[in-house]
C-alpha cells in the first residue's frame, strides 16, 4: 500500500532522515517511535508531500494521504465543525450542504465530541483539539493515514479510545497507517509493527516483542530498562534509569 | 433528534445568524450612504435625496448636488471602504498577523511617496495631475507590494518575514517621503500633506468607475479561494496537509489585494485605519470562516468609511474635516471598546 525506499530528507545541510525503507500494508498500523529529533515528523511530512526528499515514496493507485501534523495549537475563530469540514476541502463548495455536515457530525460522534461541534477551536483543551484534528483528517477519507503524536495531550481513556478507533478504521477500511508515539507500551499494545528511528535512520522494525529489547532501549534512548510481557504477551517496558557513561553510538552497525 | 440533526440545526442557525449580520450591515450601509449624500454645505432632507436618487423629482438644484457632487463621493467611500476592508482581512489571514494592513505593510507609504513625487515634480510632467498623481501612487504602492512578495518568494520565507519586509518598506518610503517634503515648495508641501490626510473630494465618476471595476473583478476571485484561505488560519503546515498550495495561494491573494489597495489609496490618499479595523469588527460578528468574513469585512469597511465621510462634513459645520483624521478619531475609541468587550480572544 505504502512503500518507502531509501527515503532521505535534508534541511539545509542537516540530514534529518537518511536511507529509510519501510513498507506498510493495507490494514496495518505501524507505530513510529524514537527520541526527540529522530526524524518522526520529518518522515511523515515527506510522505505527505510537505518536505523535499530523496528516494522513492510509492502509493498503491494514487492513494489519498491524510496527514495530521503535530499539535501546535490554534487561535483561529473557527468552529469545530468548520475545522472538520476543511478536511473535505477538495470537494467543498461555497455553499455547504447537508452531506458535508453529516459526514463531519458522524466523525465527531465517533470520537465522542459531537457536543463540541459549535465551540471555537481556540477555546478547546489540547486533547479536545487533537480529537478535532483527527476528525478533520478522517473527513478527507484517506487511504494512507499519518498521525504525528496524536495522543500527546490526551488523557488515558481518550488515548485508548482514539488509538482503538484508529486501529479499527485501519482494519475496516484497509488503510495504511503510521502513528508516531512516545509511549512504547502504548505502541506495543496498538501497533502491528513498530519502526524505531534514531538520528534519522531506521534502527529496527518489526513486531513489538522483537524490537523492544533492553539493548535497543539502551542504544536508542540511552536508558536502562526491563522488558517484560503482559498476560497477552505484549511487551511492557519499565524504565529504570538513564545509562551512565557515554551513550553508545546508535548509528554504528 | 439524532446527533447529526443537532449538528445540522446548529450549523443552519449559525449560518442564518451570519446572514442576518450581513443584512444588518447592508441596511447600515444604505443608511450611512443616504446620510452622506444628505450632508454637506447645504443639508438636503433625506426625502429629497431619496426622490432625487429614484429620479422621481425634477428639482434641478437638488439633482445637481446629488448626482454631480455628492453621489460619486458617497459611492467612492463605499468602493474604497470595501477594497480596504477586504484586503485588510485577507492580509491578516495570509500573513497570519492581526496587525497586517496596507498601512503596516508600507503599501500606503509607497502610494504616499508616489503621489508626493508627482506633486513635487508637478509642472514638469506632461500629463494632467488629476491622473498623474493617482497613477504614480498606484505604481509605488505596487512597488511596495512587489518588494514584499519578492521576499515572500524566497524559499523557506515565513509570514513573519513578509511582515518584517513590509515594515522595512514602510520606513524606507516614509524616509523618502520626508525627503520630498523637505525639498518641496510650500505650495507643493501643502498639497502633499493634504493628499496624505486622504480625501474623497477628488472623486469623479470615471475615477469611481475604475475603483468599482477593480473591486468587482477582485471580489469573486477572492471568494473562490475562501475555503483555502480559511484553511490557512490553521497554519501553513495544516493547510498544506489539507492540500492547499500555500505559496501560490499567498501570492495570488496578495497580488489581488495589492491591486485593490493600490487603486483605492491612489485615488483617495492614505486612509489608514479601515484596513486594520474593519476585519476585526467583522471577525467579532461572524468568526473566521472566510466565506462570511470577507463579505463582512468589506461591509464593515463600507459602513465605517461612509459614516466617516458623513461625519467629516458634520464635525465643523460648513467645513470639511480630513477623512483620514475622522476615521481614526471616531474609529479608534469605538474599536477599543469593541475589542475590550469581546469576550473571546480573537487572535
Ligand atoms: N524546518 C526545519 N529546519 C531545519 N531542521 C529541522 C526542521 N525540522 C526539523 N529539523 C531537524 O530535523 C531533525 C528531525 O526532526 P523531527 O522530524 O521533527 O523529529 P521528531 O519528530 O522525531 O522529534 C531534528 O534534528 C530537527 O532539528
Ligand atoms: Mg515530531
């Protein structure tokens, strides 16, 4: 569905992404993890066509990409409904008809925020805003879904519900989904596969239980951690402390 | 009712309220325009104005005053108010800055310099001053705009850079203008100062036709982009993610509003306040869905300038107060009250 081949992005002289190859199948959720500045946002921007890149990005049959950028807040005097309607920008006429509004209302309902429809986006909490922007992206009916830290401001329950919904939609509609996350345990629980970025390179990719190891956490994050498993066999990472001494070079083979 | 019905009903209510705001604004504009035509050295009864406008009466004097003198001026106030209100709203949107207006971006200063240049060169020019001054003002407003958008065309240019470029041009043109004023003869100096105050009194039907035609051409083109402009209020990154070609939209919109402000200030001089305030007033009433914000800003600009035009004739009976001063003196306190009373943070 989505296939990245030796993807590279440079900002000026700075290499933000280097030789990243990754395939995402229909109906698959890939969690993108890695420390701050490792290139998660850059990867998504490149796939969404917002960053100039080297290498190849392939979509099955010109699939539409839905990209939800990292949350930067917004002070616009726009209602939640208007923001979600913008997700249908490509087909939106000057006169909004009932179908447009119904599609938006349906998504707001599925995300449990239908009652916010006529509130201003600038007046919402960070978590509510993230739900609204997810609804906006989904309103565009994408085939490839890119969510950049969609849960960074959500409470525990909303994290569960949002990621659960994303996974369900991905399965139902056969989307190819990449979600960047900071919480490895959440990633392990919701993603089919994880991809670990470190300093712009793909450090590892595979099933959570294969990728989340004490050695990976030491090399990529510079922390000592125990990796156990819950009753379903999903890995559980418990961080103990920061590594002492110099961090091992993660880019070394 | 299902949740979708509730959302739809809410949407309809909101749209109806905004339409009501636009209708109220239209009524206000009609009222201020009638008042504007009625006021002057000789106050005409509103009924007589109405009759003359409807071509019902055969009063030569009233007809002459209304049709040859006051109506073109009153309509020019509307055309210029619409141009400045509309372009202020779009400037604030595409530059993501609540302070953006033709004034803050040096466009008015460019026009002022262009006008002053012709006034100073005066008799040396082979063309009639009635059009040479506006033409030169328009050209230099265009140069200011081109300067701003050249910088915007640089790769990686941010809206902040555009605003800073505009402010730099503002200072440059003000310095050049001061230089012209320094070397100008006393008569030319007086003319320059008068031009800078802004005045609707130089209006003639052909000049009005030019401004009105430009407004009529630009409005539909800008409205067509209204959803894309609304998307820009969420920031460049999100707008791009939604499929907006941000750079070309910014260039396209900026070109059109340059034309609008250029032609407006060229004929009436620098009336600074409206491009800044009209959009804020409109935003308080209709929000930032640009399908409504753009017409509402234009309407606010029309109403404010038309009211100011009437007031400029009423403040000192028998004399004409410079319109630029009136808009600021009446508008600023009104604006401050409005901003303070608005419960929400609008930017
Ligand atoms: N617009 C930009 N200009 C220059 N460097 C950038 C820009 N955006 C990101 N970077 C750099 O690229 C690297 C990757 O950034 P990013 O993809 O945002 O990381 P992440 O999302 O994983 O935290 C970082 O080193 C960051 O400093
Ligand atoms: Mg990021």
